[in-house]
C-alpha cells in the first residue's frame, strides 16, 4: 500500500486499507450491480485534501465490463470524501485522486455550461474566454 501526503507532512496513523477496500467494493456493487468487480488492485492513500471537510482519500484500480464484453480499467475513489468511480484511460492513481477534487471544486463554486444559443444572445459573452 502506498501512502502519499501531497501537500504537507504530518504524523498520520496507518491507513486501514482493508476497511476502505470493503467500502469501495460495497459502493461499486451498489453502482455497477452485476458489473461490479470482485477484487480491487492495490490502493494508494492520499492523507490530505485541499477541499474543506474532506480528509483521507483512497484510490483503487479495478477492471469491469460495465455493459461491454471488454474488461475496462477504472479507478474508484473512497475515504473521507465523496465516493465515485472513473474510467482510468491513461490516468495515474494521483491523477485519479485529482479528478474528483477538480470536479467537486467546480460544483462548489457553481461553474456551469451556458447553452450556445443563450451565449450568442449575450453581447458580453466571450467564447474564447479572454474577457
């Protein structure tokens, strides 16, 4: 088990990876049902989060069919954070940790997409994002 502290060093208790593995598997069974994995890869623990109210985050790799005949690679994120899973694509475990941070940050500050027709009617809208 790898344990990373991405922002600051502090004395941490050892992470109970077995507990978080069970939490991740239960979450995936609820989300993926018959496509849920029976096992997870080795986890990586991130002991600090920049999001207020979040703490320990654990990322596990897994493989699942998710409605296709092909087994695809995913990451599941769990811990003292909002659980979620993502297609792994070419992501590292650290990038999989950062992905939900960015998503949740955008939700907290209220980033949203403006329908193109509405944007075209707004003379102050800058499609290039430069002003």
